[in-house]
C-alpha cells in the first residue's frame, strides 16, 4: 500500500498537480450542490475567495508582546510589520502599519494579557467572516504541561513566602534553613475602578513578583486561601467591616493568575495551610526583624511564617536565651541555624577563671552548674570545677 501511494505521489509531483483545496473539501463539494446548500453561484464564489483572504503569523517568546509580525498591545492596538517591498505603505515607525480599530478578547482575555505582558509567544490570524461581514483576529497559544516536582527539590535553595492582602502582596525571601534573607518587598495593587483597571493592577503586581522569583531562581510559597464559605454573616456575625475586607480580596483571581503565569515561566508554586500564619508571624518574627532602617509589618512577618511552613520548619523561633543578669550571660543564638551545625543546642563552654576583671578569684564557681538555672532541660553532664588557692 505504501509503495502504491508513493507511486501516485511521484506521478502528481512530476505532473505538477497539487491536490490541496483551500477552504476545505466541503466547500468544494458545495459548488456542485448549490440548491441543496441554498447558495447562489455568486455567494459561493465570495466564500471561496474569502478563504484565501487571511493573514497569520506565529509568535515567538522574547519578542515584544510575543509576536513581531502581528503585534497587539494590551490596549488592543493592532499593527503589522510590512515587508520591504511594501514599506512605502507604513503609517508608523519601523515600517509598521497600524490598523484603525482596536480589538478586544472577551474569551480568555485575561490569559492573553498575561502572556503578552510576559512577552510569551502568541500566534494571530486575521480573517473575514462572510456571514457577519466582519473581520476577526484570533489569538492562540500552547500551554505547556505542568510538571510535578518533588518537594525536596523545591525547598533546595530556599523560596519566597508571599502573604496575600487586600491591597498588596507582602513577600520575603528565605533560605533553605528558614532564615529571612535581604529586605521584604511589597507589590501593591489598586482594586478600585472598572474591571479592566483591577485586572491590570493584579496582573502588574504578579508580573513583578514572578520577575523577582525568576531573577533568583526561587519557588513561591503562598497561602491556600478560600473565602467562599468564610465571608458569610453566620461565620463572622456582625463584623461587617471584616466581612467586606475579605470579600474584596481577589483570592481566586490571584491564585489562578499566579499558577498560570508561573507555569509559563517554569516557576514552582507551593500552597500551604493558611492557619495562624499572620498571628504567629507577627508574634514570633515581626519584632526580631526590626532594624533602624527597617520596620516590617505583620504582613511581612506573615510572609516569613508562610515560607517556613512551606520549607517544613516551625513558625516559632527558638526560645530566647536568659537575661544578662544571670551568671552565664547570653546563651545560644535565636536565629535559625543550619541543620548540620554542630553544638547549636549546646551551652556555652565554661572558661576557667573570673568572668570580669573586677571579679575576685573563686567567684563564678557555680557558673557551669546548669541545675541552678531556669532551663527546660537538665545538663547532659555535671561539671565539677576545682579552683586552686
């Protein structure tokens, strides 16, 4: 069978016969059955010619708005890159021809806007609809399959903890041991105005967040929030202000947008349990992260709590060391240490001799006796110290 088909194809090629029907086989057969399809010869001829009136261009990632030949801006402006022979017809810079009317994508317009703002490839096709007598522009793209990555691989190198709020995203970078790195960042958005303005604000905030993650090759940890059943009066009673606050948070939109945009950029998203992240983050991390040049909010501290939960660490910091007025002074550090750090839970080694220059010989003999201190555990070895006169 294959040999017979090869012989026929070679015969057509040698004879210059092309067996391709522009517009489809169905339109070609309708020419011989005009009465059955209720068409005149002129109407059929128009459809036949329209099937050849189209312009298409494949997209390319990295180009401005994802396509260099047919470019569509976020405002809906359509421009064509003319060839050199038609450059005299250009009405814009760089040999481009800008169409008069703007386009609007009602179906999956949000996904299209996310792609062109990230300069991802989008293919366009301009064609004429004979029945409606209107020109249409169709956008298409390929969605890469989402890959499941092991959690250990995601945690390697740290990640970014993101706290979702009504008007901004509070993010803080953490290393693989749960230590906050650098300064916290806030990505603000304004949800007032019309739907297009709100959509653009959310998209702009997520774009800046994803660019930060791509720059450092990090994953993103975010709360798995769902206020669908938690904004009713039966849940919060007369707390009208709080119910209005959580109702205005674009939780589902942010989550759907973040997942789709991250999949295009190859960024992994980790969803964690949102229970008590803001409360415990403010309790254990807000005050210790204060510096003369940094005043973190409870939302920034919640980002640390979310990141530590995604890394598998406890949100609570280590127990603070004893006060300065106790004999052994400061103990172990409160900052998170690496898992392989030796002696990180041990006490400070006893140094023989007086603790201060003004102390006389013989003082501080019981400094190594940890039974006398307010500790949660007894020492592993009792220390016996003999002082010479």
